[in-house]
């Protein structure tokens, strides 16, 4: 089973690694593991931008999960999102998004998808 690790260090900043049972690991800008990882990886390859904002990254995560989860409806009861950011004073902060924030994010992601379909 593959495992993803996210962290920060003072030399390289934010890092995302994926390791497998053999002990091999690699650094990634965006990756996925588990059921549906091939679909998720395909979406990430086409839609991920290295210079995206935190909001754009969260919306992309919602899009990936909406295409790969077995659930027909996404809501805050089925998802849990956390962010790892650096604050203005240089500290690293972990924050778990609340139910209201998640529901708004899901709603906004749906609106973006609808807007694309209209074009």
C-alpha cells in the first residue's frame, strides 16, 4: 500500500512524498493513492498548476474527489480537508476546514464546473 507524506522543513519548504511497501519514495507536486488513483492522477496531470493558489488547489481536490469517490453527493460529512500553510511571521500552521467551509467549497466547485460546461 502506498502512503503519502506532507510536511515542511526550513531548507526545502513544503514537501509531498509518496512511498510504497518496497521502501521506494518520490517527491511530487500533486499525487494520489488508493482506489481511483489512476483517474485522480489523470485529472491532476491535466489541471494542476504549480503556481495555483490555496483556493484553486482546494477546488481541484474537490473535483478529483467528485470524480473518484463512490458517493453520488459530496458534503462535509464525507470529506475532511486540512491545509498546511506558512503564516506571515514564518510559522507553519495546520488547519482543518470546518463543515460550513467544506460545503461552500463543494458548492463553488460545482459552480465552476457548470460555468465551464456553458462555454
